[in-house]
C-alpha cells in the first residue's frame, strides 16, 4: 500500500512539472507553488498558491493541474485548492528554478 501511494505521488509530481505559469518559464512545482499533496485512497487534495494573488492565469493553472493529475492511473478525484497562506516567496523555489530565472 505504501509503495502504491509513493508511486502515485511520484506521478503527481511528474505531471505537476509539466504545468507552467504562462508568465514564467519554470514549472509550478519547481517554483514552489505546490504546498501540499494529499492522497486519500486515490482522492487527491492539492494546495497550491500563485506568485501573485491577482494572477490572471489562476483558473487556467488550477484546471491544468486538476486535469493532468486526474489522468493518472489510480487517481479517483482531484481537488485543487488555491491558498495564499503562507505567502509565496522566491525562497520556495528550487535551485534549478532560480538558476533558470537568473537568480543564482
């Protein structure tokens, strides 16, 4: 059971790395916009944030996340929550993302 959970979580992370903020050439996972991934027997809850509260692509990105994660074998439902606590900062970005954006 634990291995099955980890396999689904790895697949979720892999598809999250294919979702991009249209204004930033780095995926949302490496940007640090994903705060929580919870798998409850194939029912997935994801908390994500945005680089700015008034991001015009918020609905597009959340729907992209939902559709891509829903396509993973073993996933039954996907609930994407947009949250703003804690506030996103560049400190949440991976070193790869910072390098890509010229911040390192």
